[in-house]
């Protein structure tokens, strides 16, 4: 009887950890990576725009 309780307890812990990890992975990490992608894209656009702006200024 004791062994059955322990295995059920262990499986419950593993299940909860798995579900929690899945939720964290799906929502937190994807939002984090989206923010990083947006920041990289914005910096890239900003740098290109600034260099193009400097080029256009240097032409005139």
C-alpha cells in the first residue's frame, strides 16, 4: 500500500513539473524570443535607416 502511494506521488510530481515546464516553455520563452527578434529587427532597421540618412546627407 505504501509503495503505491509513493509511486502515485512521484508520478504526480513529474506530471506537474512537466505541465509547468510546457506552459513556461510555450508562453514565457516564446514571448521572450519574440521580444528579442523585435529588438534585433528594430535595431537593424534603425542602423540601416541612419546609414541611408547619412549617405543622403553626404550626397547633398
